[in-house]
């Protein structure tokens, strides 16, 4: 396993259910931890819980390219970026508004594009880096009600695989985690009959990402799948 000691690790979407748990694990590995999210209060609380200074947190909406560029200027070049920022609007097509669809694409797909555009040039200069994304199981397998969400995550899957082709001759690694239902606030606003008590626990999803962060650097872990027992879609 690669050590995370003193590695510069940026978590985007750190204020979410998985992000919170992951931040604790990465901090426990004595990494140089930097956190980003949309919500000032949640970011400030997380930083204070972890004993981080205010200079190690940054508020940015990833759907805005200018805010992502500002985030890249703030953070400099991280060794590892974990992108956990995402939204889930799950509704049947007739209830899905144009705004729902566009917002989902703007955050989940274009937001990740903004991150790649702002951070890959720096990683290319240093010829190293790891970017972990969560296209999720719905980036590979469809589900009723997920037209917008699956469109964003299938798009993400395709975009990341194409970028990986461009990076083949560098030491920059792209790792995709195909995560199934995980019990986080992501599901709080979703009107769907799901068995959250059977979902993957947020802290266990975080452990799998923590594991991915520590994989040997002479090769690339291209993908990992983690799903609940009762819903093994892949
Ligand atoms: N939970 C699941 O079942 C599951 C399964 C597969 C994949 N995933 C993916 O895993 C990732 C993390 O999910 P989670 O379960 O931890 O969800 P969550 O608890 O809802 O957290 C989502 C995170 O994304 C941030 N975010 C949302 N929109 C943003 C924007 N425009 N700009 C910047 N940050 C934004 C949120 O910030 P705020 O705190 O400010 O809102 C929060 O930190 C998401 O990409 C999700 O699609 C989740």
C-alpha cells in the first residue's frame, strides 16, 4: 500500500455523507487534507471537527467553471483529488423538468469536466496524480426514474474513459468507483421506495475510496464496484 503521509489530498463534495467519513479517514492517515463543498457552515464544522485551519477549506459550486478555476488556484496541485460532488434527482420522465435535467448534467457531468480542465494541466506538469470519481452503478446500468441521473453518470463514465486514453503515457491515474445504494443524505429528498437499512454504509463506502487512494503507483486501478448485497446490478 502507498502511504498517504503528507500527500496533498483534495476532497470535493467533502460535506456530503461519504465525504464526511472519507475526510476523517484521510486525516487519520496524516495526509495534507484540503476540503471543498458548497455549504460554508458544513465545511466550517467539518474543518473544526478535524482540526483543520480555515485556509484548508474552500467553497465552490463545481457547475461554475470560474469557481472551479478559483478552487484550483487556492489548492495548487494535489497528489490526489476525490470528486464526490453530485446531485440525485430521481423522478419518472413526466415529472422530470427541463431544469431538473439541465441541473443534473451541469453538476454531475459538466462539473467534473470543469474539474478536469482546471486540474489536469497542473498534474501533467508534475507528471503524476490520481483522480477518483464516482460514476456509480447508474453510470453503467439503467434504472427507472433515473433518466437525468443516469444520463449524467453514463456521460461521466464515457468522458473519464476517453480522458484516460489521453493520459495513457503519463503517470496520471483515473480511478472510477461504481458504487451502489449507499445510506447518505443523498437519498433524503428522493421519493422512492428503497431499503436504506440494506444499503452500503457511508463509512464503508469511504473505506473503499481510502483503499483506492493507497494503491501502488506503478499501475492503475481503473475501476472498483461496491454494491449492497440485495441489489447487485453489475
Ligand atoms: N449515496 C449513493 O447511493 C451513491 C451511489 C452511487 C454514487 N454516488 C455518488 O457519490 C457522490 C457522493 O454522494 P453522497 O452519497 O455522499 O451524497 P450527498 O451526501 O448528497 O453529498 C453530495 C456532496 O456533493 C456536494 N455538491 C452537490 N452539488 C454540488 C455543486 N454544484 N458543487 C459542489 N458540490 C456539490 C454536496 O455539497 P453540499 O453539502 O453543500 O450540498 C455534498 O458535499 C455523488 O457524486 C453521488 O452521485 C452516491
